[in-house]
C-alpha cells in the first residue's frame, strides 16, 4: 500500500531529525546537526533491508517515489519564498562576501574531489528528471 | 465573484500552491525548450523564475517571505517550507547506493571543514576591506558568508550589533541565491557529475536551499549525495563560529 511507503519515509524523517536535534543539543549548538543526513541513511538501510526480504512492494515504493518526484516543484516553491529583497539590498559588503564565498567554494570542488579514488560519472539518462 | 474565488484560493492555500508551481514549471520547461533549445535546463529556469517572483513579491508586500507573503499564495510557504523540502530531500535517498556514500566519506568530511573555514575567511576579509576592524563584526559577517543561519546564530552568541547581523543574513542569502542559480553553469567546469563530487560540493557550499536548488537544476540524481553532507554544515558552522573561528580572527586582528 502507498501509505506504507509514505509512513516509512515519514518515520525515517522524524527519527533522523530527532537524532539531529539531540546531537545539536549535546554539542550546545542552536541548530539541527545532520538531521536530514541521518534520515537519509536510515531510509537507505531500511529500504535495502525490506527489499531483500521482498516485503516492500511496488505500491509502497510509489509512496516514496512520489515525494522524490515532487522534489523539483517543492524547490521551486522554496525559491519563490526566499527573501531576495533583503539579499540584494544588503549593500556591497553582503554582496561581495556572499559572492566570493561561492566562487572560492566552487573552485575547491575539483581539488577536494581528488582525495581518494576517482569518482565515476553517473551514466547519461535521457530525460533524467522524468526518471526520478 | 472575485471575492468568492480569492476566498477559495486562500482557504486552500497548499492546493493553490500546487497549481501555481505547476504553471511556473510548465512555462519554464516550455521556455527552456523553445528559447534555449534545452541548454538552460527547465528546472534551472523554474528556480530563477521563482527567485524573480520572490523579489517582486517582497517588494510588493514588504515582507520577508517573497511570494508567500501575498495572501493568495501563502500556500507557497507551506509547499516550499523546510518541512516538505526536507521530506522531499530525504525521499531522494531512496535507491541510493550506500557504497558510493562510504567511498566519499573522507573527502566529504574534508569539504565540510574547508567549506566553513573558507567562508569565514572570505567573509571576514571582505568586511575588513570595508572598514570593519573588530573581531566580533568580522566573525559575524564571515559566519554569514557560511549560511544565513550561521550568521545570526554566531552574531547573537558574540553580541554583534543588529546592523552587522542583518549584513550577515544578507551575505548568506546572496550565497544561497547564487548557489541555486550558478551551479548548473559551472557544473561541467568543476566536474560535478558524480556522487563523490556532489558530496564534496554539498560540504563546501553548505546552504541547504542553495544545494537543493543548485543540484535540482544540474542533475536531480546528485541531490541525495549533496544534501547528505550539506545537512552537517550549518551545525558545524554554528559550533565553530562563536568558538574556534572567533578566537582565530581575534588573535589575528587584535
């Protein structure tokens, strides 16, 4: 059933966020530390385990795949509610600090990616946005 | 008649948002195919249109939440808010190969520390150029160059002025907007086409919204890898900002 997939996703989300909040509190930080990451790891482990046992059927998988497919529209909605006015009215200090941080960080991606064995490019998929 | 309609749309905000975003995405894919022959990806265009609309929404209402401050479109706030955004990000991990994540563990951790430290240095350097000389202001603006959450958290912890905290938020917002829009253009240049590079990218950029948008516009299959590391960034920044980074910057300028 579709709801099983959605429920598994929701449960992973909540447990992961809780771990992130607890970790943040333990570190004395006013932020969630890695909640989304823990939730993702949990989802990977649980779905792999259930798949092997064939207990997660196709309909249940659709419950997770739906949210995955809604990802881009949700990101568009996220973009549409950013405080862009505040971003551009921050003056030259803010614009320069933000821009330079991005430029330098972009430049570091290929350098740090070289650590360890080389990464394999993902295979080309026609219309990959539909495949998601 | 108009009142009936607007009441309906307002009352069912989330459903209105689904329809509205659907139209934006449809227009974006249409323009992407017709005007740019697919060179500028439809999702990249949709995110840029979203940001432009957010700008005009903010101008029109004077609020902080872009289009979501317009009463008819408050549902955008729920649809694109952190709850559904994070749920959708987590869902992309479905079907991810854990071996890929393990392989990129070391560069992922390095990228997190490098990302936080570099942002602080760059932000504080710019602030220094513009005449700020006290360690608290320099650290806070540097924290803003990390993310728009690290900025105010660090600034508040150190007791920075509200003007400096506002600047740090603005710097973080600029970063997030630039990462969202700029990533598809530099992706080829920086080798952003595999899981490992995506994890390094997530750790270096750190802004969840920026990484979420930037990877969506580049290749959605990279999203889970980038999001995995980016999710640790803000926490690490908030941890290092008022402590290590502040002490280091204070030692340098005072």
